[in-house]
């Protein structure tokens, strides 16, 4: 795969299965160089093997499809262009012209149907008066100053949050083809948008709860809306709780008592029979901030009230929703995902006990849904960036092949699964992506972020691009990673740069010893976020690498505390609070020991690991005479490599390959002019 092949990376959304079980609808998105944005449309995917998938919308970016419970209408989010915001649309399930039913200044973020198919509840950010274009006469520079009194006031990819809180709304679904009730907008609006969406149904604010809300879903009887929010007035912890508000609006009620254990709730859903409430959450300990290596757990409690019971083991399972919400199967069972040793499984868990492992093996399940007796899953694996399959008699039957063009043009390399022991005997699991040819191949040791995350068997564009350029790529999940149990993740709490560095070096040495085609004299190391941290830490303690790339790194814990969106708690929980302990784990504190030429990559709008982290590290290297460079991407945030603009993603790859060509040239990536 080469950087110019990025538009061949077709990603698929979680499926929406029609209530009769005959078909699914998915969103297929891809990077587009011409639009310089992710573009996507909805596809109809019949479960009948005699019928082929077909595209059913033509929008710029259509995402998040969801059938109404009666199966007559399909709702989805549509973004009209790079600078526009997603709005809620509906279309007849059998096809037709979509109708826009919201006109939210800052867009719609997520939504769900009511059981009677007549209403939709959605979340949208509501700007304070005079901010974010709510008054056309007030430019961003002329907005009033922000007075900040809370720890959490910004979020990567969002910016300031307190002056545009996420609110919960309800909208009545108009008859398609009919005239919707007119919403008379009380705020000045962009004239082009006003002309395009002159009339939309009137959306009702359900609650003015003084906190960011998320995960709005209706109860089985349609009387209540469940949602997730911070406890108003509490600013010292990370906990969120489940609340419910009448579907007609009113005062929210907490589902659990105030003295319930502190948890960060990620998703909520009532069972189909109405008897149970499922939610996914991470325990946060007594402080409400102890998030380190906390696996997410599926809890269940009676809908009428009671004590939540964990349905998954928090020590060995890490649960997530198979889409924007928990999906249901049958009257009292939930479909969830589980991170498991470099894969993501699909599980079914029952409210009263029992579980089934539905999809496992060398797959990364990214979404699933069940309706009408049909269970459809979206997934990636070593040969696809995203496809959809139906579960038939316990086996997946492929319904799509959206990566056929990528495989044809990009010559994908299948990763080799490996395990090597660290010096203390601990097993380190990972993969080698080896380029074609006899070698010897220069080696790139790639380190993931997190640290509580994992490399997986799913197709990874980074490894494929580097392998195509002639590099053998090593990726492993050292201690601190997710997917291998809580003890594995906890191993580096207060001990950054110890067992984790030992593990990545053991994996590197094991691969070099096992494969003669890997050139032990030509090594590079790279990583992003926590991977940037561990790269910077490693080159301060191991000087065998010809060059390094430190991207969006966590590099100075001291300044990170006051500048990062998570800075007020991340370093304290992972590194400790003693200045001596923090310094002992700080790459910037040990920068005097670096000898390796290092490219520093960062994005201007990164609020997770702010630009100053990269600037300080680059400056420290340059002052000490280390060959270095600082590559800064305007307009991008922490997600540049995953969801940045296509042109910037391509340029990022080109700069990375240019750096490696200078220090580790290959036949496919030779040293040349313009490299400096």
C-alpha cells in the first residue's frame, strides 16, 4: 500500500438491520483527495446471497443509518460538505428523496428512535448566545471572554465545551412527502442554510440539565428517555451516571442512588421486554479518578430499580457497545464487543445469566445488530478495512467486499503473529508485517498509543505503507496495553518506561533472532501519543536506533497537567504526584541522554497532547545538537493519522517515508533530494 491508496480504505459503519431481517443498511466512508474530506453514502446489503449490495444515497457524507421499529423509515445523519455540520434526515425505507428534519447550528451528534416510530431523540450542542456563529454579527475574535472554573472545559476534536453543552432533544417525525411543522428559528442563521432548510420540524429540549449529555435512548414503553451525564456541580472526578427524563420533558431522575459506586458510564439501553436496564461502565475506585487499566463492564439492573449486577468479568474482559449504543437480541439479551488479545469479539450476554461467544478469531468486530432473526456484524481483518457478514448457523457469511480494490492495487501483506518472552519470562504478543523479498530488511518498531489500547489483527494502513516501502514492521502489545486482562494493563502504573520498554525491546530482539531477513544493524523506532512517549523514553536509554519518529507525544508531564484536556488527572493517576516520581518517568527530564536523530510530528489543534509537548521536546533536542525536525499540521488534532484530512494524511506518510529514506534507505524508498 502506498500513500496514494488512502482513498481505497473503505470503512463500514455498524449495520442497521431491517425489522423483517431481510437486509441491512450501512454507511461506507472513505478519504477523498478531491474533496479533502471523508465522504460516504449508505448502502443496502441484502442477506439473500443472490442479491448484490447497492448504494442508496448520494450525499457528501451520509452516516449512522437506523431503521424505525416499524421498518417504514430509515433515519441517518447527512453532512453536506467539509464545513457543514451533520443533520438528521429521514427517507422511506424502500427508497426516495431524503428529508432533512433538523437545522442545528452545531449539528446532530447521535440519535435513536422511539418504540412507536413517531419520534426521534437526539443529542446536539447548544451554543451560548453570541458564540460559535449563533449571532452573525459577532465574529469569533469579538466573542466575550470565557471565565473558567472547572477542571474539564475542553475536549480534543471539540474545543471548549462549557459554552456549548450537549443537550437532549426530541423531534416528531413528519410524514414523508407531507409538510413538516415549521420551526421558527429565534437565532440568526447562515442565510444559505436558512434557504436550504427553510422549514424543519420543531425540536423540543427535554431537559436543561447543567451538564453534557450523551447516549439518549427511549424506554421500551416510550415513556422515558435514558441518558448519561456528569453529576451537576461535581468537578473532582470522572464519574458519569445514568438518568431518565419523561419523554415529554421535565426534571431528570438518577437511576441509581447518590451513594452508588463511582463509575464512568459509556452506554445505556433498556431490554426489549422492558424488565432490565443494561449499561456499560468503568469502575473508578473511591477517588472517582482511578481510571488506569479499568476494563469496561456490562452491568444489568431491574428497570424498576435495584442493585446493578456485572455480567462480564472486569479482570479479564473489556466490553464496549457494538456501535453508538448497546444492541439487543431477544427479550433480555445484549450484544457487546470484547477486546481480546489483539482481536475484538462479539458476545451475547443475558440479563439473568448465560453468555455466548458469537464471533471470534482473527477479526476485529466493529459493529453488530439483530432484527427479524438475523444477526449482522461489521468487521475488519488482515485483508479488509471493513466489511459486513451475517451469522448463519454459527458461521459468518460474507455479504460485501469493499476492500477488493485495495487488495488488487495495494499488494497487502498478511501480518505474522508472534510471541516472545521478556527477560523476566513475561510473554509479549504481537505481529510482524514483512515486506516481500529475501532482505535483509530494515526494521521499524512501531508503538501504539493509550497506553491502555491494543494493536489488532485488523488491517493497519500504517504498517502496510511502511512494508510497501521495504520496511519490516514490528508491533506488539506490551504491559500497559488493553486486551490481556487488568493486571497486564496495571503493570506500568507508577512505572512508565519499565516493563513496557522491556517488553518492546524483548519483542524486537526476539524477532531479530528468529528472522535472519531482518537487519539488526538498521533499526528505526516510532510511535504516537503514549507510543510517542515510549519512543522518546527508549531512545534516551537505548542508542541502537538509526532514527526515531515521536508523534503527538506525552513528553513533559509537568506542562501537560495544565494544557491537555485530560491533563488534570492523567499524569497523577499514571505517574503519581511526587515531583521526583514524575521526573523519573519524564522523557523531557531525560532528553540529555538522547543520541538518536528524531523527527517530531504534531498537530496545531491537538488538545489531548498539546502542541507545546512537541515544541518543548524538539527545542530540547535541537539545543543539544541532536539532528531533529518539527513537522506541524495546521487545523488537525490528535486524530490526524486516523481521521485527519486526506491530503494531510498523505503528506504525513510522505514526510515519514522521507525521514526513513534519509536514515534507513531501501530500494523501494531510496534516499534522494529534498531530504533534510
